[in-house]
C-alpha cells in the first residue's frame, strides 16, 4: 500500500514562493505532446490526499484537473463546493489515521500532495516513493519541500530522466 510524492521543485528545493505562488512552474515550456509522465503516474493511483492550501490553489486553476478521488486533509475546512461533492472529500487526522482509513475504503495507492501534508507524512514515515522534477530556477526563498524529520530515511534511486532538455525527473523508492 504505497504512498507516493510526485512534485516539482526549484533547484534549491522550493515548491512555491513564500506567498504560495507557483508562477515559475507555469513558465515551464509545455509541449502539447507530453505531460511529462503525469498521466502514466496518476493511472497507478487510487486516490489523492492533499493539504488544504494546495486544494485552495487547485481551485484557482479553473476546471477540476483530477479524475481520481481527492481527500483534502484539513482541520479547518468545513465544506466543499457542490460541483465537487462527488470528487472531493474532507478528511481529518494523522497520516497514520488517514492511510488506515483510506486503505480500509480500498484506496491503496495514495498520491500525497502539498507542502505541509508531504512533510507530515514524511515525518511519520508514511512515504514509500518520491518522484521529484527539478526545474532549473533558483528561487532563493520559498516553501521548502522537505522539513525536519524524527529520523533519517533512506531511498534507492530508481531512475532519472531529462525531459525536453529542461527538466530533470528522478524517482526514488524507500529502502527499509
């Protein structure tokens, strides 16, 4: 029952600017012929667990981009817009409780998204694979992908791809 991270970062490890802006990601040359492997990845996922701030950012994109169930991890969010009621659900609790609850509901392969959510899942040792795409920009400051951990975690490198001579996507799997 693996839990995955699939995310882009700046060269200096930030997932967003301090103001949560991801405008630098929108500047990536995006060929019409590729989604950089995201469709292949998402086809292996049963559900997405994302933090409230990431969910609120996704709402600004216009059309809802996910065809998988999305669980928004939040202790403050009270409701979901009606047009998303069959696609999005609010969930509360620790990473362990969330994983156990979703696994019991037959969601086994979880995509974990959002800075604080990713950090909390890593902190409690609930991430099995990480796919990071490095964007060739140094932001200098922002929201980091990684935070403090209780103990170190080791990952094996599975593969690295250079995408369109611009992005570097690396895939890692936890080793016990």
